[in-house]
């Protein structure tokens, strides 16, 4: 990734932060994008400490003007866009379908699915004329299955896989690759609302590997997919879940 330029959304913490730092350690320039300004600036410092170049761009991926400005920032600063990790997301609100407020549905779909589409739309407008580029979208293990009381989140992550495949088939002949990562249980701020003993219970009940994934493990997969080492890989959803999707369906009350 030496000398390459790109962006990571949702980079103020968790998987996005770990990916930005990993890319920086490989010599890349990273536009750190998030709505969390303190977290984003902290990530910038971590990227620089790892040997990379970075700056922060405030971006709400559900707003097209923000996304357009983010992509333009990289293109204008570096003259190209070599990679993107479309990672920003929000968690499920925890309602059954029949009790879910419309506003909760709109928020989760707006960030997790519409946000990925908006990022792809503007990233590909730069990458198409270049005839090159690599994109990784963050889906989830629930992009392949269902879990209780998480309909907008599950729907959004299934949708990200569909968008990934569509973008891949539209751009494969142009030298552009589009893939997704599909993490299972990851220890991130999104999971911090789950008590530690509950996280352990869920992990033991459902994950054959019997442990939670680290953000750095997901980041390593993202960097590989963005690199030339994965030059013939496109349209894939790489599952990083310790065998979660291989296990039997969990009983009611044991959600993702």
C-alpha cells in the first residue's frame, strides 16, 4: 500500500480505526472519516505514529453532500483514489419487526446501506476514469443469516453484500475490485453496550472458536483485500467470525 491514497469511513474507533492504522503502517495516505470528531482526530494521530499520512474529514455517510466532499478531498489532495473501506455503521435498535419505530428503521438503513451505496457511487466516479481501485465494504456475519430483534441491521448487511456483488460485476473489466468483509462478534465500541458476561455467554453459545474477534484481525483482512495480493478477488464476502456461520441456529434470546 506504499504511496497509495484512500479513505476509511467510521474510522473514529473500532474496525475503521484499526484498518486506518494498518493502512498507515503500510505507507498509505488515509482520509479518516467519521461523525465522531475527537475519535477521528485520535485515529489520525495513531496513523501518523504508525508511519502513515492522514487527516480527518467529518462525514455523515447518509448525507450525499458529505460523501461527495470526502471523496473529492482525497482526489484533490492526492490526484487519485486508490482504495476505500466503507465501514461506517450503526447497531440494531433491538425491536421486533412489529414494534420497530419507523425512525429506527430509517436511521439504520440510511447509514448502513444507503451510506455504502453513496460511498460506492462517488468512489467509482473517480476510479472509473483511473481504470483502477479497490474497495472493501463492511457487511457482517448476519449478512448470511438472521438474528432476533435486529431486522434493519440484518437487512442492511444483506443489502451490503448485494451492493458489493453488483458493484463488482459492473467494474471488474475496468480494473476495479469490490469486496466485503463479514465479521462476527468483534470487540468494538458498538459492542460496548453489551455487558462483558453477556458477550462471553453469546460467544460460548454460538462461536466455535470460543472467543471474540479483535478489530485488528478484521483490519488485516481488509488490507489484504485492498492490496495487490488479492488482485484476482472481487465480489466476495469474506467471513471473519470464528466459525459462527457454521454453527447451528441459536435459540430465541441468544442474538448476534
